[in-house]
């Protein structure tokens, strides 16, 4: 998969996407990730990316010209252009699975009050939000989505931590996990997990996952068929 990111702060992407599983996906060639500075697509002397809103009001907006130029340069036929915004569709595991099937994603990370409406309406296919809170810009949301999508790409997770295993408990919270020792300061691992009885273990885990979900996130049980 190819992912391009348009941002005013390319430096923010160094670090989170240079480690761990995302880095492995990049060095193995499964993910081709490129971060671009929106300022590089300006044409005026001062490299202006933002301006004041017509009609007045607080804050600044991303100007249309650099956005049009950048998207024209970076997007092609098979590109899905995504704007991060609190006004977007709420990102979910279902949307992550949808995006993982695309060949090319282009993320536009807005700052300030947002982007000129003509740029949004003409260039953006999909507006996504990672949650109902206000961040300083779209960089962290883009990284969150890139992380969630990358681990779903074929060949990124080994069998050990496979995402296929998640389908068994699809839409449920995780069951409790235990590792050695079997008795830690008198706190014992449930007997069934030591039994070697795989069917009983699977049954216990599913029950635990359902119980936890009902207790902590009953909304997930109600939306089980929509949200995924
Ligand atoms: N989930 N923000 C984007 C600027 C902005 C505003 C409107 C485009 C349109 C956020 C979130 C989020 C703050 C990122 C405002 N850009 N993005 N930024 N929550 O709060 O995605």
C-alpha cells in the first residue's frame, strides 16, 4: 500500500511511524509511506499556506491553492483522499478494514480552524474523525489511522499476533490474559487455562469476553452488526 501525508509539520511523523510494526511494514516494502510539507506546494515568496476567514472570526484556514497543487501532484485515479477533522465520520475498526483494501491513501492534515470549503468539497473523498475532542492539528489522527490500517495489511502481523484471530471475538473486548507464573503472590491463574482442554478454554474465553463487553461497553453489543 502507498500512503502519502500532507502536513505543515512533517517532523511530527518521525518517531511514531519509524518504530515497531509500522517500521517493519515499511522496510519489508508492504507499506510505502511518504510525508510531504504542504509549504513545498506554495508558489509565493512567503510560502503562504493559510489566510484569514472571509466574514471574520477567529483563527486561520488553509488556502486552496497549495492544497489543489499538492493533491494534483500526489493523487491519481486510485487514490482515496482523506481529511482529518472533528466533523468527519467516526473512525472505527470497520473503516480501518475498508481502508486496508485501498491501493493508495492521501491524508490531509489540517491545522488552525480547518481548510477552505472549496478545497474540501473538490479534493476530499472522505472526512474522518478519531473522536470527540479537539486536537491542535490532524497529524496525530493521521498517525492513529495509519497505524490501525498498517497492522491489517497482508504479511504485517505474524501468526503469533494475527489479526485473523480477532474475528473469533469480533466486536467484543478481549478476554483476560495470563502468563507465568501460575501462582503469583497467591493470585492464581484460572484452572481451565492450565487444563490443556482447548475447547473448554475457547468457551471460557468467549464467555469472559462477552461478560466484559456487557459490563464495560454495552454499546458494542448493540452495534455489533454495524460498527464492526
Ligand atoms: N479527529 N483536529 C484537524 C483542523 C481542522 C478542522 C476542520 C480540518 C477541518 C481531529 C479529531 C481534530 C483539530 C484535527 C482541528 N482540519 N481530527 N484540526 N478529533 O480534533 O480528527
